[in-house]
């Protein structure tokens, strides 16, 4: 990997401002999913090293919380500026470890940095309130205070932005953070740690721990000094982390699985809607919690929509993310491909019709060729599961009541897409869909001002927006009694 600044590629953990090896000598390789080549190794820390990280964050907390919000703003903006200054190197690291195209990786750097700027500003607006007193000679109000050390467990599909969206909010609130990135994609987190150090963020405030995921999470979730947990990942793992955090009653926020419906109304141009659906389905090779998993098209335009969708899908270039013009990179590992192939086999065995999906054309063992199914029913895995692959399913529907019922037929409730110009239909779907976010006539729906999050088993709390910082703040009420009454002449 050729970087303009080679020091951004660190093969250590980052604890209390120090680059740390594993005392036990354990380490794990990290591979480029596009070609299977080892790009580096990471240490698997021992339990006492992870506890030492908590010790360091606990000590550092007092000074960090005592800073004025505008002082923390300066640290965060220095971090933000360094991210943008090293955009190309950060993108290179991300593409090598995650597989996404360089264009997507550059976009993620910009996206991730935008959260740092947003929360740097929001930290200055973490406002309390005063309220009219019902108690004689008293003043009543609230102030916002940092909750304490925050544990951030982040996924491999967006290895930079999922850290900044969480960490920037916590740091702006006055909380130290301990980041546990996915072992598949640790080097983006470590590059952020290098830049945090250069930005002058004090030792113990931004930490990156590495180790066996189950070992690290169980140890840190049981740690009483960690007051908040933010997790992005599968619903299955989210349930386990909730159980592990229950004994210490942590402040928990979670962005879990998704199974997004993409609803196309009868008034839409089939070609335009198909172009949007392809973009919504195949972003990050389908490895996106916002990916359009279940495409629901009105029966009057179904056939035309399928024709346009298939044509556009088959134009997508599958290959190494480092190659110019790549649309779809590899899946994160072979297990993900095998899961996708299982979903494909299940759909075929239950009567769906397949377009594309010629795995003989795959450029490597971790690649899955884009695949479309028609005639999808709720009995199929492609309907019920979060596919996390470039496998799409289309189902026809007859009316709005039916499509609302079909769309809501899932344990998930993260995001939904609606494509129609009929304002009456828009309003009915917007109110009827059981999802935390609904995007109408737009594939792009996220960004710093957005309260990102889901309902049902897609998560707890919100990230981003004006409420995102509240995940790391406690509201303290005060009653200031014994005041002399105010009188005028």
C-alpha cells in the first residue's frame, strides 16, 4: 500500500496515547478481501491491557469534561481538518481493508469528517433550561453533563464514518471513548487515532482496543466505569450486548439490522425508478443497512421496471476497488459470499426467477455477482433476511394497503424508500410504514443533520442530528431554594 504519509498505517492498538503491542504476543492478520493478500497484522490485547485502557479513560475524564465546549470544539475541528487533509490516504487504507471502490471510500472520508464538524458545533449548543418555579423563593432548571466513558463498537462496512458519527458526539459532550473496531477493518480506526493524536486530543480520551470480539465486548460491557455503549451491527449481536450491559445499566444506543422496502408507485416512470432502485440496492456491494432489500413495484409497471432494473444491474462493473470504474467490490469475506449463495439457492428452490448471478464471471472467491429475482414471496430468505450482498428481489403489489402490509412484514424497522409523486399516496405510506426513516423520491437520506436510527428490532436511540449528542449527556435537574422574593417599586 503506497501512502503519502506512511505513519497513518499503524499495526498497534492505541491506549492512553501510546501505540501498544499485545503482551501475550497474540496477533491476527488483516486481508484485502479483493485478493486475499495480508495487508498487515493487529495485536489481540490481553484482559489486563483492556482494563488499563479503562483506567486511562477514567483518569482523563475529569480534565476533558472540565474543558469549555468551545475548547473541545477546537480539538475536534483540528481532527476534522486533518481527516480532509489526508483524504486520499484514508481512502486507500479503507479500500485495501474493506474492498469498496476508491470513489466510495473518498466519499466516506468526507461523510465521516462532516460528523466531526457537526458535533463540534453541537457541543456548544448542549443547552439546559430554566423553568417557572412552583416552589416559593426557588429557581428551577436543568444542566447537561457528560455521561462518562463511552464504549463504541463499530462495523466493517463503514469503518471510518461509523466511528466519527459516534466518537465526535461523545467527545463533544465531554466523554472519553474506547473504540472497538471490527477486526476485518481496524486500520481506518487506527489512522483516526493517529490523526487524533496530531490534533492534540489528550491521552486517554480517544482509545482504540483490539482483540477477540467476544472477549473484548464481554469484558467492557461488564465494566462499571463505562457508562455508555454505542453499537452498530447485527440485531443478533445487539441482543447479546444488551444482555451483557444489563447488570451495569449502561446508556445504550444501537443501530442494528435493516430490511428496507423500496416501494414504487404506479405513477412513476419505470426507468427512472429502476435507476434509483439499483443505486439504493447495490451501494457498498449491498453491504449496507440502508440497502433496498425488498423492492415492491406496482403491478401495472412491474414488467417494464424489471426490464430496466436488470439492464442497469448488468452494466455494473465488478472488480477490485482500486481499479478505475469499479462499481461493486468484493464482499468482506468468503462466509458472506456463501451466505449470499445460500439465499440464491433458497429463492430458486422456492420458485423465484433469476436474472444475472453468473458466479463463473466472479473475479475472485470473495466476489458475488449482482443477482435479481422476480416472483419473490415472504417465504423466501431473500425476503426475510438482511441479505448484505448484491442479491435483489422484486415483488409486485396491487394497492397501497397491500404494500404497507408487505413492507411492514419484518422484524426490522430501520429505513424505507417511497417513489411516487402522488401526495396522498406519499402521506399514507409515510404514516403507515413502521420504519424510523422514510426517504421519498431520493436514494440519499443520511447526513449530519439527520436523526439516524430505527424502530422495532433495528435499534435504540438516534445518531446524528440535534439529538445525537444526547446519547452521551445526562440531564441534571436543580432546585435552588432559599432565594429572596423579588419585588419591584
